[in-house]
């Protein structure tokens, strides 16, 4: 009602329909229709404002809506709202406490200002903490989620990493997750495409895909390097790659992979001031 009043009273914009399944059953107002009725209407010249602020059913409404209309027609009024802060282990209700999340929001803004097309992806998703923010800040994008969903793979652990990352891996097994749990933590999970299994094997078939934003958060040298090698050539001009744990004291392979790749490809990076772990940000020239 708030959105309706602002449109009607302040801007003189009258809605064509109010779509509400329950209300349509009890109201005599012909403009209040159900989602089923919307299918029969000609809505070529219209946009749909999705104004529900109820986190628990938001994804479901959006999913149903997308069966009826194109995703471009949906405007997510609450996409920047606290309703999508899942309050997971970041333990913040406002992302402005976290430099990495603030940088993500800035990167998302630049992506939209510069009209950078493409999907978004995270490689190393765990329970979806960061991916939820990616989905929140770039709600219209296809979101690829790459993870074993059962923790690290022995094939990735080099003898040196065995020593360097041993304590980290003992403390963070990352096997207490599942696809279902992860999707339930992601605001716009209807856009998500899950690629479960060992990366880079799980990227097979996506060679033609283009990306606007990628988060690499797999902790180890091999999958980080493999991520840079797969995503960099497929990153659109103006796109970003964030590599988490760039300066993590126990995950020395992350920095090694980034430096090696940047030198080889002649590209620059910037490290974020987000604690001792630090995130490396790589961007593609416009
Ligand atoms: C630090 S966690 C990711 C944290 C996550 N980004 C978040 O926001 O909470 C690292 C994840 O990388 C995954 N991973 C590591 N190597 C992988 C590989 N080769 N293929 C797929 N997933 C991998 C692990 O299963 C683990 O869930």
C-alpha cells in the first residue's frame, strides 16, 4: 500500500493491476487479480513491482512471477533491504560493517552504471554467505554456484599446502553444508544454477558463458588458479573478480596463484583493507 500510495499520490501513476492471490478471492475490485489471471492479460507495456517485504515467501513469489513474465519486467523494490540480510556468520544486519561487502556493493554499482552484461558466479560457496549478498546486489543476474558441498578435495592439496593450510583445514572442514541449505540462504535463489562437484570439472559446458562478477573463495592454490584461468577470459570488459583470503596467513597458495596469474597475463590487482585475510580485486579494462 505504501508503494501504491507513493505512485498514485506523489507521481500520479495509476497501477493497472494489483496482483494478490488471496485478495483477489475476496475483493470485488476488478483490478485486483491473481497471478493466474495475469497470464491472460496483455502486459507487454507494463512492469511489475514486486513489493513483498516478507523474506520467507519472497523467493517463492518471485519464482511464480517468473513463470508468467520475463525477469526484465520485474522490479525488486526491496532488493537492497535488510530483509535479505540473512544474519549468518557475518553477524551483521547492515553490510556497511564489512569492507568486503561494501566493495562488493561498489563493484555491483559500477557493473550496472557501465552496463556490463553477464552472469555472476562464486567458486567456493560453502553455505552461501557471500553468494547471498551477490544475489542481493545483482538480483537480475544468473548466479552460478560452484562447490563440492562436501569440503576440500585431496587432489588440490599440494605437499606445501599440507603444511601451510593444515591447521586451517582441520578447523574449517566446510563439509557441514548442502545444496538445499545453501539455496535457502540465498535471497534470489530462483536465479541460481548449482554446479556441484570438483572445480574446474564442473565448469565443463560453460565455455560460451560470459561473466560480469566472479568471487573465488576456494582457499587453495590449484582451484584458485583454475578459477582465474577459466573466468578471466570469460569476464566481460568492466567486470570484476574478487579473490578472498589473498593474504591469509595459513592459505599461502591463494596469493601465489593470484600473483602468478597476474604476472603471466599482465594484469593488475588491488587488495582490500579487510583484515589480515584481505581480498584481491581484479578488474577487466572497459
Ligand atoms: C572458505 S569456503 C567458502 C566460503 C563462502 N564463500 C562463504 O561466503 O561463506 C571454501 C569452499 O571452497 C570449496 N572448494 C574448495 N576447493 C574446491 C574445488 N576444487 N571444487 C569445488 N569446491 C571447492 C569448499 O568445499 C568450501 O565450501
